[in-house]
C-alpha cells in the first residue's frame, strides 16, 4: 500500500483529500502545517507528499526544498488556490514534481497522485523496498501486539479462574 502525506492549511481540503485517497486504497496521514509535516517525515516514508504551497510554519515550497536536500526519493505535489500567487517556475526549482490548482476535480487529483506514486515506486531500489516492508511490518506489529497480549492475558485469567 502506498503512503501519502497530505499537508494542507484547510481542514476541508484535508478531509476531502483524505477521503478521496483512502477510497482509492492509499494510506493517508494528514497535517495542517509544514513544520508538522517535516516532523512526521522522520517517522513515515511516504511515496508522495501533497502540500499546500502556503502552509503555515514551513511553506510547501520550503518543504520541497527540505525534502529534495535529503536522500529521499519522495515525490511532491504542490497545491495552491487559483488566486494564490504561486510562481510555478519557483515551485519546480524548489523541487516539486507536479502542481495542482484548487479547486480541483477528484479525478484530476487522483491522476496526479497515481502518476507520482508510480514514479516513486519505480525509483526505489530492492533494498529500499525491503526496508519499507520491514518498517510496515514493524508498524503493524506495534499496533497489533497490545491487543494480542490483552487477549492472551484474558484467556489465562479465565483458565486460572476455572481451576
């Protein structure tokens, strides 16, 4: 499953983007500002970051620059409103891979995301794939183990009471 980090200052845009992406089977993490996005990137390894160009804290342009300085092969889509003063050439120089103007149609949004996911996946090495799989397995185990142990403890208590 491909992971998408969605960073947008608008709660409505985050909800809509999350819903559209999750319906297509993507794992989505949402944040409201660029600083939170940068912090999250130390813990998650998304294929694509969709970032509002005018995020508070750390703008989408600054987020692009930070990501592209690192070793990451993550793809970045900048979004901006039709009336927002985004210099698209500056966005490309900052390292964004695509630009989408809001409001956008869900199909256009999904097409752009799918294209960037495919490019991100094609750029991964086998070692990176193994690392991503191991990280996902560890994440799933971390999420499942507490409930598993709780169920075992409950069964042991039931068994002990029956003696």
